[in-house]
């Protein structure tokens, strides 16, 4: 085998047959990402390779900083796109054994047919060839997406978002379905009234009802949830350090809300109580509509306050947190289950020490109503690399049913990230092929091909219940 050839990561004949015969041809359902709905609606055309490849990819930014690249060549507004690309090209040979080295060359191959290894000496030719192709028909945002056989994209959207771009996409009758996902993290920011108060005004304007009272606030959130559903939304998403463990009555939540709306920051304890009340409220909304709730837990966000002040959130400075997860998560799921209001739920961990905890927890709340109702989710963020993917597959296989897994997602802001699905599929097929080669699994090709097709596509298609 050669680097990034057709049998990349496929170490056995069974793995190669499973990948090329089954996995490779499956459509992609990208049920969680951060792609721009506006770019999709407007079918943005990129002026050069830096825009789709480096403009918002904080994975690459982290690597460049680690390589000693000055910030002006990473996010600087006065630096030319070509200079930023050349800085990345100089970094690429330093990323050997980092997943970025794999992703970079898969992306060059799959989108542009470029098989040359990227380094400083080859960068000018790669820059010119990619830019030449980006100017051609079929290389706009929609063309890039279609090239990867994508069927569904679920973006990440605030309850106060208008969803006007989703509506425009729907009216265009584009063959790729683009749906919103409800991300109400701003509703929990009672400890940050400088952010919470302006957002409340936006929420009230979006819902058409006042959100300045607690009852109005809950009504506005429910109305926006209804609106997202009418636009095809079938998933919610929450990014939390850990699930809140403190109890909170509606009366107490109302008092915390009123103080924050006046500009008084809630204490950490009151903020946790408020989050506990709202997360239960959101869980009931999801259950009543048959939605899927995604819980992304454990990231330690913005530890570098200087960089956060300079660049804002999502700039490549977040890291893995070591928050306690089991008690709060178990309590939350139990509270909803005891009311018969536990929705389909996907759990994602970012700390590898929590891998078996998150793989095990779903088994305590499966109720036989939906296959894989609670899911241990795809390897996420810092874990979406070869070791992390293999660890997730192994933990899920050991403690649950790999056959019911809804598969990979991109979690990306880049339109050139879809080869990550290929990366996952190759690793999945390699794991199964190796198990057959070592006698851990029988060579029942009917069972194996069915499992691969299910995990790569069919499970997600059946699980999420997207509108026709």
C-alpha cells in the first residue's frame, strides 16, 4: 500500500471488499456541522483555496501556532490569502502523524484531483491548480457538497435565527436537504447578563412575542422550537461543560431569570439551577416532537483569555476539560425518563477518560421503543482521529450495539471536510476486516455488508425521521 492510495487504512482483503463494495458508495447524512446556511443559500463561489480551506478551520490554526507561525499569517486581516496558504503549506510536513496530514491530502485528492504532497516547494502549483478549478462550474459551495454525495446537512442554529437561508435553500429545490438544528445555549447565559439581555431582545423579535418575562421567555422558546420543526428541524444540540445536577423549581428559575434580565449576574450555583430547569424543559419539547437531542459535553472553552479577547470564540484555543459527568448526566436522563419524556438522545464526550462512561450510560435508559434510542455518539472534536475513532467503535461494540450506530458527522465549518466521512468508513471497515482475519468475527459477508451500510447511512436515515 502507498500513502493515500485506494486501499488507504484498509489492511485486509475483507476490509477492502467492505469499503469499496459497500461503504464508499453510501450517501452522507451530516447530521451535525457548523457550515454556513448563508453560503449554502447563495451558492458561494470561493475566490481562492484559502477561503474554503483555512478561513474558519481552527484545527489548522492550532497546528500552525504550534509550528511557530505568527498569528498574522493565520487569522490576520491584513495578510493576503496566498501568504496564509503558503504558511499552511510550510506547516504541513510538520504534521506527520497528526490527522491533519491525512485530511489535507484526502481533501486535495477528492475535491481537486491533486495527488502531490503539499509542502513549500509544491504549494505554488497546488495553489494555482486549485484556484483554476474553483473558478469553474461545479466548484461553488453546492458543487463541492454534491461532489461528496451528501444527502442531508443539519446546520447549527440559534433559536433567534430567522432561518431565512434555510427557507431560500428549500425554495431552490436543491437536491441536498439542508435543515436547521436547535442550539439554545444562549438561553442559559444568566451568569452573563451583558450577553443574555441583548439575546433576549433578539429572541422576542424572532418569536413575535415578548420574552421579557419568564413565562414569555418560555413561550418564545417553545414557539421557536415549533418554527424550527416547521422548517424541517429534527435535532437539538447543547454544548455544556457537564449536565447540571442541582434541582430547580419554576419559581426559583423565574427569580433567576428576572434578576438576569435586570442586569444582575446569576451566581454559579443559580446559573446551574437555571440550566437544570431549562434543560428539562428542552427535553420535553424534543420528546413531544420526536426529535433527537444531542449532548456535547466536556469541552473547556476559552482557557486563553488573551486570545479569546483578540479573536473571540471558536478560534482554536479550546481544550479537553476534566469535568465530572456521570451523576449529572444520569440524573438528567432519569428525570426525563420518569416523566416518559426522554427523547432520542446522542451523547458525545471530548475527554477520552469518559469514553466508557458515555458508551455505558445509554444502556441504562434504552426502553425498547426505538432501536438505539440512546446513542453513544461519534468521536468528537479532539477525538475525531484514527485512535479516537477506533476507541469509540470498540467501546460502543463492547457495551452496546455497533449495528445500531448512526455513524459519523463532520462537526466542521469547512466545506472541504467531507472526506472525514471516508476516513471514518475506512477505519470502520478495517476494524471489521481485521476481526475477521483474526477469527474474532465470522466471514459472514451478508451480516458484515449490512452492518457497514447501516452504520454509514441507513441507521441515520431511519433514526432521525427527516421530513420527506
